[in-house]
C-alpha cells in the first residue's frame, strides 16, 4: 500500500516546516527573555485551544520566571466586518500588576485579539502585549499590530501546530494549507 504523505486528505501542502517553526519560536523566546529581563511578574495568557502547542514550546525558550494561564473564547464574524467574541472560560489569575503577553495561534480579522486585549486592559495589568504564531495581515478588518509575530502568511486556510479545521489537524508538527475542494462535508 502506498504511504499517504499526510494523515488528513484535505491537506494541500506544507507552508512552514517543523524546522522553520522551531527556529522562529527560539527567536521569539530569546526576544521575550530580553524584553522582560527586569520583570518578575511575567504571565503568558493563551487562547484555547489553538495556541497550546505554540505556547508550550515558546515558554521552554523563555529564560525568565513566569506563569501561564488560559482563556477560551469563540468568535463569530458575520458576512460583514461586524462580529463578536464570547468568553467561554476566563483566566484564573488576577492580572492586576502583571506583565501579560496574550497569545493566539493566528490573527485573521484581528477581532479576537482586539476584543480580548481591550477586556484585559480594563483589568489593569502592569503591561500587555500580543503574540501570535501566524498573522494574515491582508485579512485584518480592524487596526491592530501584533507585538510578537511568528510568520506573516497570505490568505490561506491553514492547519497544524495547534491550528484546526473543525478540530482536525492540530497534531501536525508543521503548518499546512488546506485544499478547500477536499474539505469533508459535515
Ligand atoms: P479573528 O478573530 O478573525 O482574528 O480570528 C482568529 C481566530 O480564527 C483564530 O484564533 C483561529 O481560531 C481562527 N482562524 C482564523 N484563520 C484560521 C486558519 O487559517 N486556520 C485555523 N484557524 C483559523
Ligand atoms: Mg482560536
């Protein structure tokens, strides 16, 4: 039997290899370690579930005292730019006075990061920055800049390294584009 190249048949091609991700995550970890060299209250706050693989690799490269927490959110974006973000599960830490880095897997319209950032600022952290593995800059519908960005990518739907298509594909160690003609019917 011929071996399938990918474990999911909706995959088109690998966009970012395991090696490229590893190198970039190392760089981001070094940068964050430098930028927070004088902070004793660094908190990585990840958005579930897409950011898990990225965040757990990134934190291994941060050579500073730190803690981790998570939030779970769902975003609904309608056909127009309107949309809203629902908090399904909030973080446990009181972030007052903490240096928070909000981490997501990918920025598309920007609505999720923008909304959560605004909400967290109301909770008075000492500082707040954003970090995302991937950024589809051409898709932003809102003015937003990511402080720590892994890779800017064109407008592909991608899976792997935590990112999913209907919960599938998170386990892939690389980032791959999806062939929209091969998406399984629900
Ligand atoms: P935004 O609020 O439009 O920026 O959407 C961000 C969220 O949409 C991310 O946290 C992902 O869960 C999801 N998302 C956007 N693009 C992709 C993609 O290409 N693959 C997987 N998930 C995506
Ligand atoms: Mg997400």
